[in-house]
């Protein structure tokens, strides 16, 4: 059983990690079965940005880098970039013009703007990260 992701984003700008919800959006989000975290600050409700949520998941579970710091953000980005090249984008959005879902890849700026993010994930050495990334591909029966 996988443990719940614990995190701290207090040192990341709230405008990066959350966005203000209108009253209608708040009730619509509360009715969903899968919710992004919602915080109440004073009388306003804020919902976690999907990029922040995705970075929390990747840092805690997939890339072996549980923290984003000034000295590690480029390594974090490089690991995410490689992960997305192998497995595809985790994020997508609905293009308002075409009404089609489109991939949204994590950018270096996304990672940089989240410096200060920490999770309860385990730090993994580069060699082990690469092995974990490639192992499922090597075990694929269709190769």
C-alpha cells in the first residue's frame, strides 16, 4: 500500500501554488470525486494549481527528488523531462479552440517557481532513478 504524500509548500509563493476560486467554482470543485486541495484564507477559497499537484506527485513518487531547492531545481527539471519523454505528459488541458485534450509538459520555469517545495518522498541516486525509469520498458513483453 502506498502512503499518502505529505508536503510543505509554505515557502513557495501562494500565487504559484493556488488560484482563487469563484463561489460557483468552489461548489463545482467540491462536488467532484477527485479533488485538488482547497484552502480557505479569510473568506476566500483557493484551489491548488495542477502544476503544483503534479510536481508534488513526481517529486514524492517518481523522480527521487523530494525537494526543490535553488541548487537542485535543474536536476529536478531534467529528471521530470526525462520521465515525461519516456512515459508522456502527466498533465493535459482542454484546448478551448479545438475542444481537444492537449499535453502540458512541465517546464524549467514551472520547477524554478516551486523552489521551496518539499515532500515525504525518498531521495534516489541518479543510477537508481535511471534503472527505475527504464526497468518497465525492459520487462515489456512486446519488445
